[in-house]
C-alpha cells in the first residue's frame, strides 16, 4: 500500500494546487509560518477571492499587517512572489525555480560577530529575530552591501526612530540606499552627511507643515527630489503653507502639480494657489446657476473651468454665461462649454463684450417668444429658432417684417417653415417693408380666416336637430 493516498471523498472535493517544485525545493528549508502565508495566498488566488486585502490576511492569522508584509517580503527574497504594489499592497505569485535546486543557503559563519554587533545597536529595545538577521545577510550577499555600511545604516535608523524600531522600516531604508548605489562604507558616509546637511532645511519645512516628529530617511529622499526639480527652501515652505500640507506625501503631490504648471517661485506659488481656490469657487457657482449638482468640484475645475479661464473669461462672466445657458436650455457643463467655444471663436471674451452679447441674446429670446406667439405656438425656444432669426436678419428683414411673416403663417401646419418660405419669397422679390407685401398675400390671409369661420359655423350647426322648429 502507498505511504500516502487520498480517500475517495477527498479526491472529489475542490483543491488548491501547489507546485511539486515548491514541495521539493522550498518546503524543507523556509520558515514555517511563511509556508502558511504562501499556501493561503495560493488558496485565495485559485478560489477567485480577489477582494481579500493584506489586512484580511493579517486578521486571519492573528498577526499585524506589518508582519504579514514582512513575510511576503521574505517570500519575495526567495523569488516565490513579487510585490507589485506597496499602496495598496499587492502581490503576484511566481512559479518556483528548477525542480532539483534548493533556496540559497546563507552562511552566517562568514559574518562572525555580526549578529551580536547588530543586537548591541538595539540594546534592550527588542531582540533581533533569526529571520530578521537572515534578511540582513541577504542584503550583504545579494545586494552587495559592505558589512560596515549595513551596520551604519541600521544604527542610523535606530538613532532616528528609537531602539524598538521595526525591521520593515530598516529594510526599506536599506533598499533606498541600495537604489541610490550607496552600499559601501564610503558612499553611506557621504549620504548620511548629506542628510545631516539638509536637516536644518527639513526642520523648517516640518514647521511649515505642522509635523512634530524628527526627520527620517524618506524625508531626505523627498527633499533631494524636490531640490532636483528646481524648488528651493522658500518655494517648498511656501507650497507647504499655501496647500496646507500636513504630510510629506501631500506636500510631494502639491510640488509635482506646481512642477507640471511651471511654478517655482514663492510668489508664483501663492498666486497659483489663490487662483486655483477661486476656480473651485467659480465651478461651484457655475454648477448652481446651471442647476447641476456636483459632489466634487475637482473634475469640473480641471476639465472645464481651467480651460475657460485659459481663454480669458473672468469668474463674473462665467457666472452670467451659466445663468443664460440655464434659461436657454443649455443647462449642463457640456452645453455651456459648447456655447463658450462659440463665444471664444467670435472673440467675445472680455466682460464688456460678454455683457453686451448676453443682453442682446436675452432681447432676441424675448422677440422669438413674441414671434412664436404670433405663429400660434406655445413651445419653448429651440436652437433652430435662434438660427432662423439670425438668417432672416442676414437677409435684411427687420422685426416688423418677421412678425408679419409669423402672423401670415399662423394657419400653416409648420408655421416656422412657412415663415422661412415666405421670407425667402419676399427676399427674392425685394420686398422689405409691410407696404410692399402683395395684396393677394393679405387676401390669402383673409380667405384662410373666412374658411376657418365657415368651418366653425358648420360645426355649431351640426349640433342642432335640422327638423326642430
């Protein structure tokens, strides 16, 4: 009989597949709890439970999120997984390596006394676990750190954060140093000296942000990045104050926004922020005038108000335009945008020209309403009405003639189309005054009215009994 076999019941159930390479190569060697994390991660992937987070896994195994992340970092060092995103924390499970190999075996005996040296840095703060020490050995062997360089960075982190500092932070700093090519004692010394040199600047920036803690390694990295982009201390401090940044993450986002918009001077930054705040106010006011609800003004500022402001329209002009768009049926940001594009093409941008144009358009709408009424129509004004009025004016007709055409077209099935036909006939006959209108047109109008009166009489007559005396 086989050493191990499956029951019939088990063979029929769902399973989580594990590569034989993992069992042969890794299982005998790696940390036991890391095996649990790895197998559960496989289960989540293969069962389609993609909504799980690192917090859910931490709760499942009754460990902290930081410990969960450290186990995945450990699995990543063995090339069993790849951490594809830090925030949000995302992991991709990789295939195992060759079938008969084993994970790289580290030899602590090569680094005699290193564990004691590192533990002395922490003192009574906490103990350095064997897994943590193994990670430090990986930095020495795989990342090429010199022994003294590694110790110097660990000491720097402990001095900065206290002797109870977590291993994850130290490893993060080590990776930052390595990415900058600082893995020798000389280069680490130079980098730490640069940190010390800019510490006074960081303290001032921390004060502007209202941050109470001491500067850390990642803060220095941010500072170096900003100075390379072209921002001096005054500009960074101005950014922190103007954008009310309470963390370096938010300050970094603000500086990248300023870099994109080519604002590097403290005064430029203050003016930019003031203008941006006003654009948000304008977006809210425009939405209110259009009758549109917006929960977040940001996309409306970026996609509409910034563009309109770039054309040269003032906030007051945009509010008046929004009010007109609401009254004329263009009550959306897209509808208003189309209208503004038309104004811009015709050079109606400054406040005076916009005010005059809107006043004229309001008068036109008032006239169109009276024209529709003369046609016997009670509907709302549509864009075609405004286009037709503009065309008839281009033909040379005044309002009196247009109203006369409306009156003569009132009995037609499509009065506005009839107006267009009648006015085009007059234009081709050079008839531009009421006195020039042919008599037959007026008689035709009277004949139509007489016919309507006859129809009304016939309807009334049919209501009575013809035999009744």
